[in-house]
């Protein structure tokens, strides 16, 4: 039946959150403090933190983790991919496999679809990347978190060249993933605080569909007298319940 009345929002919290920043801001430490959050470490970023964590060095290892998660023998409220930059490299064999399954690629014997003429391989690489993201999205009970690196680039804004902060991904993948997630936070350190900004501007790519995050700067952690206080309840309001 077609709706006759306004249907209320089903959720407040972001189901798909992307966080990116310069290195060593402290994202992994913060994520280790999020309750029942499994960190899938793709680039040895969790070696120095206590956390719910598991490593994957190849796409097959990642597929094995996904297979185990689908069994639901152990369930997590959140799952974090650390980092999507590493995931980009990891999915290349999968992208080659997808291309080989096509009529034009059946005789392809290379190991890098980026070497295909006229940039044709980027399509298969994006497809492989997004297939993995969509498979992971279904596994946590509350939310998927993607961690990325910062890439600075020059863009034209009203006739002037300005430096813009963007997600470090290849080609169109940054804008495709940016449109797919619910919220994008740029993380930065200010004094002893780490701040997630959801304020979109001409030089910072971020934003949120969640009303409590849209256009906000959120102090996600504070360090005082060597005591770290992390405030994930500001992002995930369900943690207050």
C-alpha cells in the first residue's frame, strides 16, 4: 500500500560511518574503546592497542573472516575496517577475477586491472571494492565503520584554487563511497582533544544524514591528567540507552 501519512525516521545513528584523517591522530585507539566493536585490521594498525581485533593480509583471509561472521556464532554491534586504503590494494585479485568472468576478460592473465587499456579496469576494481563493503555492511548489529587516510588536492572554488581534504582512494571511488555511507567525519586533533567534524565546506569533505551529527563538531575524546575519556555516545545515541 502506498503511504497516506508521514512515516517517521527509523534510526538516528549512522549505520555506515566513514572516518578519515592524517596518520597518528588516534583513530584506532578511539575505535578500540567502542563497545563490542570488531576491528578488522588490514595494515597492522592495532599492534599497540588492546581491542577486539583480527588481521587480514589477503583478500582470501578477509573472505574467510566474512564467512565466519555470517555464521553469527559471535555477533558484534559494530565492525570496523581499518583501513579502506589498504582494502583498495587487497581487492585487486578479486577485481581481476570479476574481469576474467566477463566475455572480454576470459583470456586475461594479468594481476592488475589498472593496466587494462583506456582505464577499463577501474570499473572492475570499484565493483570489487563495493561488493566487499556491501557484504560487510550486513554483518554488524548496529553499524559498519570505515577508516581512511587523508588526501589533499587542489580544487577550483569560485575561480580560486583551494586545498581540499578528501578521502585517499583511487579515481571515482572516493565520491562513490562518500555517497554510499550515511556519515563522513574528518578527524583532527586540537590540543588534547580529538574532534570529528561533520561540517561540509569547500575544502573539507564530510557530512551526515543523522540529525544530531549534521553540521556539528563533536569532541570524541579528551585527554586530561593522562586519562583518556572517549565519547562514542555522542555519535551512537543508542549507547545512552
